[in-house]
C-alpha cells in the first residue's frame, strides 16, 4: 500500500479575485483553521458515529462559526450571504456532515429575519448567538408534494398533527420551520387553492412534539436528520410565520438566500476530494513515475480543478447578487444545480484515481463520494433544480 499523508485543506482561490476585505479574509482563515484542526482529521469518526460531538458544536459556536447571519440586535455577527459562504465552504471541506448542522440553522433563521414580526424575531433569534443553539427546518424548495402536517384552525390557535420526515436539525434544534396545510375545525380547507398553506415556527419543547432518529444516511452522516411527530400540538397565531398566499415569494426568498450556501458546501467537498486525489497522484507510482505525470490522470485532475473554480465563482456571484438586493433566484438555482453536478463528478473521479483503494474506508474519498450524492438530493434533486432553471428561461434570463 502506498504511503498516504494527511492533506491540509486550502482554498486555491485568491483573496483579491472578489476584492475580499481584510475582515472577510480573516473569517475565511478562521473557518479554514477550525476545519483543519477540528474536522478534517476526525471526519471519518464522525461518519462512523453518525453524529457530531456536543463539545465540538460548542467549540464551533464559541469560535463564531454558527448562525453567522444573525443580526447584531440579537447578538449575532450580522454577516452577509457572501461572508457566510466563505465560512460554509471551509467547514464543508473539513466535514460536510458537521457543516450541515450549521448550514441548516443558517437556512432556518433567514426566513424569520425576512418575514417574521419583531416579536417573532425577539422570541426565536435572541438565544441563538454565542452558544451551540440551532434552528431546524422541514421545507420544500421546489414544487410541494403536499404539506406533511395539518393545522386545524380553532378559535384562537392552531392544532398541528402529522409527521414530517427528513427534518434538518430535527433533534438538535430549539425550534423548527415546518409547512402545514390549514383546515378549519370542520376539516374544510379555509380558502381557495393556494391559500391553505402556511409556515409555522415550532418550538421543539412544545407539548406533543416528538423527535425520532431518521433512517441511517448514506452521506453527511454526522448531520442531524430526524422525523418530527406532532400530536395535537397547540400553537397560537404568534407562531405562524406566513399567510397562505405567500408561498411563492417565501420559497423564492428561501432559494435566493440559501442556495449559494448549499452550493459552496458542495464546492468544499469537491475541494477536499481534489486535494486528496492530487496528493495520492503525486505519491502513487506506476511505470517508474508518479501517476500525476501520466496524461490521463493529469487531465482528470485539471478538469476537477477547473470545475471546482467555476462552481465556486458561480456561487459567489449568486451570493453577491443576493447581498446587493438584486433579483438572483435563477442565478442561485443555477449555482446549486452546477455545484451538485460538479461535486458528484469530482468525487467520483477522485475514487477512480485512487483505484482499488478508492472504495476502501481506509482512504477518505469513498466518504466524500457518499457526501456528494447527498448534495444532489438535499434541498431538492439536481434534476428539480435544472428543471426549474429551464422553465424559468422561458420568461427571463439568468442575468
């Protein structure tokens, strides 16, 4: 077996390519150093255990690497989406499962920031800063197949019942964003089609809320995915985040704010795979020379590096457009769809370069390939993303 040296992950993008400020470079460096120190060397263990240690999450929160877009008024750093992306890529490069916990919480807090009342923000956001506290979500980003929960509207409250599967941070979160179909007490839908949908902020400690571990995952196994059962959970109107006719704008905002974040997570995994494959190709020798000197391997690595850079730049552009207040839903979907494709291709090629060692758990690339497949499904399949992007081009361009 050839010698194998652990690879320290490093971002190959130059800081001045997007005019990163000194502060942004420091955030990126902080996340990179944390990932190298706390995640990369332990990612295989987190994968085996299918969990992130609680003390690790405490250190990640203490380092200021969780809920980074939380406004200053609620104790947060108030970073923008581009800055959150700089951090997210580094964490995913170290361990995408652990990064998924932070990622899901980031995705959950933004709708509250954008759509919530001041009272809702005060109640839900205040306790998420500076400690290992997370939010979770069970939302559909593309065409809804029907809300998993029913919310029966009674005199001055709602009664939620049903089971939501594949809830991100379902066991760890202080509260969850969940979709529900609104029905009257007599079980008739309240309004015309499209007006019977709502998002609720569901406190995890509500009476009648039960979280159970989900089925074992293929990839990103350290993330927290659970099923949430609601058994006649009573919620006041104060916990309803949206009205029935707001699903379109709500979901569009969810994509605009969060798809760049998921895309750079894919880039982080692909970057790790490239680093491991390059290191291996420099050491493994055939016919008297390192395999990186064989053109077929060199071309594979070159294509991997090129695709990673392109995926990162597209995600960064979508994030920058978001921060500038520009219409970027199509750009965000494009960034997600392309990154989903790149991470699967790059990790598959990394396994190929490792040869028979590639599908051995003794080496890290088989885990990265499993993680990559999760990115192609989480937040909507790659096909759904490309399908929506294609339909959107009927009426407007990505620009």
